[in-house]
């Protein structure tokens, strides 16, 4: 069950995996006018420091990891100063806005 084609920030379809409920496909964009290798380094450090995996460059990439409330995975693309983020899998208890806020905090930008 995928809902990536729905042009809303939050998809309301639920899917059960490993006895946890996940909401599929959050999408948001972050404006980051700084050096692109800097944003990649910050994101990679944030994901890997929590035991996750990060694979990407200054154009696009993917990441995955886990939290005490469940697994997450996503991908990003960078177009100019805009970083488009798609969260493919996340715990039901964690909102899309919370994820966006945490990414902004890791980038040293505060909340969106």
C-alpha cells in the first residue's frame, strides 16, 4: 500500500508492519541556501549517530533508522536551495511536523 502520489503532506492510509502501525509518505521541503555538502554531512551525522544508515550525495539519497517507538525510512532530493524530503515509513505516534522540526533542528535552523 503506497500513497506517494497524493499531493498532501500527510497520507492517511495506515499499514501494519511488525505489529506497529505506520502512516505512509510524509512530504515536505526545506529551504537550505548553505553549502550542499554541509547539509549532507549534518544529515548523515544525525542518522548514523542513532544507529541508522545513510546513503546519498548532494543530489539525492536515502536514510533509515529506528527510534524507541519504531522504524523510519525516507529519501531526499536537492534542487538548488530546496531539499525535498519524503518519509516513506514512520511510527504512527510521530507526526510529520515533528519529523520536519527535528530535521530543521539537526540543520541548526530551529523549527520550520
